[in-house]
C-alpha cells in the first residue's frame, strides 16, 4: 500500500511539475512576442527632413506601445522592434536598404517616402512576401507597379497624387477662378505624377496648361529660369511640386523675382521647416493638407480633431515637448496600422494581418479614419490649405473633392 501510494505521489509530483513548467512557458510566450518592423527612409540628403520626421513618428508609436508592456493579440503580448536603413531617396540605395532590412529579419517594412525608391524596393519585398507600407505618392505604386510585382501585401497609408491634386486643382479653378496654369515640378515619379493629376482635374473643369510642364532635377537649388518663364507665360497661376528644400527655394525665388502669379504647391508647403524658412513669402499660395491637430484656423464648420492625429500629437508633446507634424504621421501611422490590424486578425502573421488591412475595415490613422481599397490604396481624402502673411488657414475640408462638381471618388482610386 505504501509503495503504491508513494508511486502515485511521485507521478502526481511529476505531473504538477510539468504543468508548472508549461504554465511558466505559456506566460513567457505571452509576454515576449516581438515584431520587427523595418523602415527604408531618406535619412540623409535632400529629403532627410521627411525621413527623419517619419523615423521620429515611428519611434514615438513604438515607445507608447512598448512602455505599456505591449498589446494583446490572442495569447501574445506583442511589442515592436524598429530597424532603420537610409535609402537616400534614390533607387540604388533603396535596393541596398531593402536587402539589409531582409537580412535584419524585418517582418514588415515602412517606406519609402520617395516614389523612385519605393518602386525599386517593391519587387524585392513582394518576392519574399514581406508587406510594404508605402508613403510615396506615385500612382503606379497602387497601380501598374504593384500588379507587375505581385505585391499583394503592399498598401499605401496616405494619399496618392490624385488624392492631393484633385482638390487643389478644383480649388484653383472653382474657387479662385484661375483657368490658365504654368506647371513646374521635380523630375521624379513624385513630381511628374502630381503635375499630371493636377492637369487632369484642371482640364476636366475647363482649364488648361499654357505650356508643357517644366521639370527640374531632384535637389535642385536654382529655379529662377523656370520662374521667369512662368512669370512671362501668360498663366493665371503656377503649380509647383517639390520636396521641402525645393519648396523653400521656389517660394524664396518666387518672391525675389516678384512673380505675380500665385503658387499652388505640394503639401510640403505646410511643413514647419518650410514655414520657418520662408515666412510670409508663402502668402497667396495654396497646398493640399492631410494632417491637422486642431490648431490651424479653418474656413469650414467641422471643428473636431481626428482621433489618430490627436493621439500622435499627445505622444509628441509628452515625449518631445513639441507638437507633431505631418512627417511624424507616416511612421506613427505604420506602427498603429499594424497594431490595429494584428488585434483584428488575432495574429501577427503577415499575410493574415495584411488581409485584415485590405478587408475594408476602418482604421484610426493620423490622416483620418479610413480603410483600404483592393489595390492597396488608402481610401482617404485631402483638403486645401491657404497661406497669408499671418500664417496658414485650412480653406477646404476633406470632403471638398467629392462635393459638386465632384472630381474624385473611391471608384477612381484603383483605376
């Protein structure tokens, strides 16, 4: 009897020990799941301001999540590890950056900010089934390039050229009454696609370009020749598309040359660094806007601050003591999109997560609350900002492009 009892006790002890070990393992597993998110960004060079801002936004988001101990996905508590590579806003360095991120075992990738870089990376990530969350504006990234690369796991979290240029061109024609435009832009997929989309909307509304668009090289610093042509072209207004340093140069030299035509520029005109550099020289200009934290005066009735923008701004104030900007939104949005999609999918597995992103579900993003279309394009909208000597005003809300006469619908975004 004693021998049998002792044997039973030994078996019970072993079973208890096994259960305890399994329990400890389950707890450890639930607390230690780390997702690696890589970023390909222009951290140096002419677009470094945009890249560094995106990096800061991603780091803010990861800090908020990781400092809270992560977030629950099924039985896991998930945290993020971020890795960054410098693509310098060109295809060659972007290819190197993409390969490095693969070596660093990135499970998801954000980037690039630059269209030519994102296009070069797309086939690399698609071949290895690594989801690419894109910031660049070229239409091909959610069109022909995505289809050709079979990049079914890629999405763009912000606008394409059409989303920004349709309301801007409509405002120029319908509100300001301009009919004839002179166009100048960066000679990249970004610049060309933005100019082309502006032209399409202008022509749809009865306007025209007075001459073929003039394109300048990436990182150019002297725009006087082109601006002189614009001044003497007979155009009512100028559409000028560039990145941060380019828009600073264009607006500064536009003022120096006393060019009378107003500028309809890229959303980089809204960048705080541009505002600081050119000051009142932005007066009379207009640009698209996609990010608003409620501090800018507005000419429309909606007063609510979108939740995703508020969450980012709250984090920026807590971590840096400064308000968030649009560039922070790309990085913040990448991390928060993945977090929400993982929670909805109940897994961190990339294919399942991206299927959730593309399911039509709505996500809280820094650029509004929206879902994603089957082509990977965010179904979001841009408004229009105007500039005076005193600063910036939001002159048209996100709904403007869809109001009569409508120049943009969801159905058009995947064509």
